[in-house]
C-alpha cells in the first residue's frame, strides 16, 4: 500500500537574483558610512527606528570578511535601515534595547566563530584572548552566545521575530554532540527559541525573508526558504504536500506508509480516505459471488501500485518535495549507533542539486531543515563584495589618536586588513573541518574584475597599505573557478569529497583563471607584492605545474604553510586527506621552482594530534618522519571536535560514518578514539618530540610500545637518554597561558551567564604544581637557578649573567 502524495499545485518558485527585489521604502535615507551602533548615530542619519537590528558576538568591522558587515550591507542595499549591537553586555536585556525596537526582526549571530571554540582550547581551557575583540581581550561574549543573545532579545521585545544565523547556528541545527559538556545537545532552535535559523552563507535567504516580513507575512508562515530551519508542530498545514521517508533506523531508509487496519472493511477504509467503495455496497452485482455460508462476498482484484515502475523499481516523488525523518533527539542522545547514522544521512544531503529536507523530532515538535541554499552566481558574488564597505572597524573602537593600531587593535581585522577573498566553499570534504557544512562544497567565485576593483580600493582607501597584499584566497587558496565539468553530474553527485580518495575525473583542475588573476593583480600600480596565505590544496596544485611555478616564483614570502595533517594511512583515511606521497610530489615541485627563481624558501607543514583513528604507533611514526625531515613544530594542533563534523561523530560514537553504520559488529568500522588527558598529551608530545619537557612521557610510552630502541643519542633515535636541568622543569611558550576554569566557572559559563565566586578558589599558599609538589620558596628557586647557571657555564665555557 503506497502513501498518498499530494502534488503541489505549482512548480517550485523561481529564484530571484539578489538585486531583483523592489527596494524597501526606507532606501530614501541613503547609505550610512558605518551602520549605526547608537541612537546618536541614528539621529545623524535621520532615522527614528531601525528596520533590522543585528546582534553579534564580534566587534563590528565593516569589511566583507565579517558576517555582520556582509548581511548588514546586503540588507541596506535592499533599502532597509540596519543597526548593529556588537558584543553587548548579556547580563540584562537593557543593552539589547539600545537602538530601540526593530520594525521587522532581530538578526542574531555568535560571530565568525562558534562561541565555544572561540572561548575554549581543545583541552577545555579558557582562552586568555579573543582575536575578534578590541585589544585581543577575552570574555567579551558569553558561552553559547547565540542562545544567550536570542533570549535577551526576546526579553527586550517579546513580539519581535528572531532570525538566528552564523556558523554557530549552522553547526548546531540538528541534535549534535557537544564536546564541552560531553553530551548530545538539542538543536539550537529548541534552546534559542528563535523563529527561523539560517544556515550557510545566508544572503539569498535573509533578503527574501526581510522582504516577506516587510510585506507583513507572518514569520511562522515562512517555511519554504532554502537554507532555513524552524520548529514545526504536529499537523502543521504548511507541511501538506510533502512525502516523508523514514530513516530512523540504521541504514534502512524507506517510505512511511499509512498502516491499514486489517479489520476494517474496504468501504470503511475508503470512507476514512474521503471516498466511497461501490463494490462492497453491492452495486456491481455481476462481481458478487455466493459463499459457502450463503453470504455475498467480493472477489479480490490486485492493482499495480502506482508508485512502482514496471521494472520493479520505486518511482520516488520529486526530491524537492521529499523529507527524510532522522532518529529523534531522544534516541540519538543515548544511542551512539543512531547518532552516527543520523550524521551520515545529514552529510549525504548537502549537495544543493539533490539534497532533500530533513526532519528530527524533539519532544512534541519537529525540527525541520530545508535543503541547502542555492550557491550564488558570479554576478551575485560580485554584488555582495562590491557593496559600500568602509573596510575598517567602527570608529567607536578607535584609540585616542583615532586609529585602530594601538591598544584597541582587533587582531582578526589586522589579519585580513590587506587581504581579498576571491571565492567561497570547499569540495575537499575533510572530516574535521566545518567549511562544507557551512559554506557548501560548490565553489562560488568572484569575477576577476571584481577582485581587481577591491585591490584598487584597498590600495587607495585603507590606511597603512604599503603595497603588500597579504592574501588572495578564501577557504582554500587554489579552488578558484574549479568545479565539476558537467552541471548534470554535479547536481546528481552525493560524494562527500571531489578529491578523496583521488581526484574525481569529472573535476576540472584548470588553474589558468587563477594564474591570470595573479598576474593582473601584481601588475597593478602601487602593488609591490601579493602573498598567498590561505590554505593550499597541494594535491590539486600538482595537477597544474604552471600554477605551482607561478605561486613559488612570485607569491611565497619565504615560507608556505600547507596541511598534510598526518603521514599514516589510518588517520588520513578518517580525515579524508591524501597520502603523504602527494606532499612529497608537491615539495619536489616547490623546491625545483624555488631554485629556478633563485630563492631559498621553505614549506611549513601542519599536523593534527589525537584525531579519531590515530594510534600511538601512528603518532610515533609521524614523529620519526618529522625528525628525519628536520621539522620542529612550535605550536601543535590537537583535534577539536566541532559540532556536526563527521570526525566529531567518530569521536563521540567510535563508529565511522564514511563506511556505513550497522549494529552488527562484523559490519561497519570501529574507530580508535584518543580519549583521556594522558593519551591526548602523549600524541601532542610526539609532535613536539624535540621539547625536553615531553621526554619523560615519551620514554615511558616508547618502552610500553616495545620501542625502547628509539631512546638514545643516535641520529636515528627519537629522544635522548639524558634529561637537561631547567630552572623550573617546565617549558614556557611565547603565547599567554590559557587557564583551566574551576568547576563552578564551567557550570556557570556553559549557561552563558557570568562566572560567580563559588568559594572554590584556593589561596596561593595552598596551590600545588602539576606534579603535586608545593611551589618553590624564593630561596629554593634562587638556589636552583644558581645550580642551573653553573651547569650552563661549564657547557658553554663562559659565565652566565642574569
């Protein structure tokens, strides 16, 4: 028995270009040099109110690399009056009333980073800094900022719709594992109580929603915009016309059909469906037969299911009207297998060309996630980046000299101050990365003319430009204008990566447009040097030796950072990264073209410690590779389980969603998970094998692994047998130390509220070092320092002076 499919009365709506809407009436007020952050600025502009207010966890920098600026300027271009509330004090609702009541909606974002990743290290220590805050000061935004800001907006003006966006919302749109609380949390929609969530790059969605709200359409009726998610109650009439596929069990997707009561008569069944059955009523007398008991019965006639083709395959309904039901939150929070299954299904539905809507039960309501947004065209990308950005932080952050280079410097702004974003998206599919979940895997590129215009504007308008462009890139430096050779194949493809396990034969790897842009850009008057600082996909670059030569000859400032991430096949397969052989091929090209250019240049490879699927032996082999190649990492990256990433699903469940999920232990793949502080420290220690502070831990581990042969003073051994004496026995990095919060602080911070003094802090006299010993007295420290100086004097042959 097939389910009834209500076919929509009209075809899907045609997409409007971003500049295809009639401007809102407030366009008459003109454009603002900076979007206002105070009532005084609104008065100067002649505004009595804002149509839209954006609340953000970042300092307001009017630059296309900052989300609040892109969305704000895009809405301004549509004629709306947009205000900004940046990094408000979240302890009360008063700061959220600073610009008055918005006429249409609050737009809420945690900022350019997930607030928990921004606030905590991979070891769950509180960061002492925040690159998106003036003065690099930490603690200017709450934990789970999207939740806190949404709740405060609702307190300020309860009847104003709240539209949640940004990467924090994108990565938490379904039930997700939360590393900081070590549990599965509900969709952020449930806790934030927002009206709509926008995921991904949201220009197309936010423009449509703003115009529909301006036309007085109720926000609860806006359920058909791609790239949005919302809460839907049972029997919601806007759900009519959707065909639901059940995917609540492990790898058993199928259709949800209405179960027929076997005790109902045919007439009763027909009546329940709003029709009648003349046969059972005896109207077709020629088909009536006498039963042995003397009662009239009806002959059974079998009809082909209209949902089944003649060849026996299912004829599925249109994908754009199909929704997949994921296991409910109450299931995935306690069932690791179902969690891994839900994660797998979600990542299979990320291609805008064929993705279906998703629905997941939370209590008595459904979280409904529409298919991903349609990527912007080149013309639309140009429109976004050609808007009237001031390309500077808001004047409210200026120091006493009116500049942003002193105590109020914003490090994230400094990083991109003289850079240009040329594209969006990434088809690499690395399992630990969130780019695909947020920006999508289809590359959206600007035109060459648009990029050149931005370089010229930066040269002419941005204070401090010396002729050096710090970057021409994006999520990946060399994916500009690269994509599938066939639009039809691209629309049908469901592979999570175009370059793993090898480069897809349907992928166009031509770097010619990028080479042409590089040459035109560095020929501009006033431009001395153009560097490439974005991550380079080197397995793609080797397909174009001309590009590598161009890059190495003109765009490397002595060092080029790339990310092989590991050398061993086990962890690389869980990351969906190429083997170290691709790195070797790229290095050969890099060295060759550097020599031809007469330059001495170096590759700086990045590696990840403690990634799912990494054994202790894998890290040992990586350390041996690093030593044999002469690399000494100063800072190392430990795997950080970001919400919704495939690698995070591995970390939480011990299952590999890339291989399929099954409850049968003989099927699927179990992943080695690096848990516990000691093992995570060990993997980091292997990456920093040269640090004497790590040698005791490494010696113990190597003995346990049966590799004591690697302990010694020989060239081919990893660590020496001796231990140098230091003043305090510890290594001090140049970076300011991050702090481990007390238990009370973690509990309060995770609610987004300010930390309180819970009396758990110990007086300094009772503090102990990590080894358990009490801190040295001043006299003891002085004596130890004297002994160390004496040792160094003998080694160096000269007296040490302090």
